[in-house]
């Protein structure tokens, strides 16, 4: 299973989002710092879920990182666009 697929599975199970986009942006960073050659080093997530209602930005990020668990240390970069 790809890292992208793992992210989608975990985020859907945890948040039941009404909107979820997970984009592998590794191709944009080929040859740059953090590119390990795996093609799975840079990602962007856009998620909208009720679970983020009332949380400040730091709390939203921490909540999402917790849901991703051991995936976060396996990648170099993660862009987040989180909302309720």
C-alpha cells in the first residue's frame, strides 16, 4: 500500500471527512533536499471534518498528525489545509 493510500485510510477512519484530498507532490521536489528517491516524500492534505470544529490551528495539526501516526516520520514534508 502506498503512503498516500495509508493516509487516506487512516484519515477517513478517524475523521469521516466530508472532503479529503491527499496529493503526492514528490515529483515537484525531485533532486531537492528531502527527496529520498522513493517518490513518496512530499504530500499535501486538504481535509474538512466536524472533528476540527472549535480547534485552533495547532490543535488541528496535532490531531491530524496523531491520526497519521508512524507515517509522519517516514516522509519529508506535509502541507496541511484543515477546516471544519
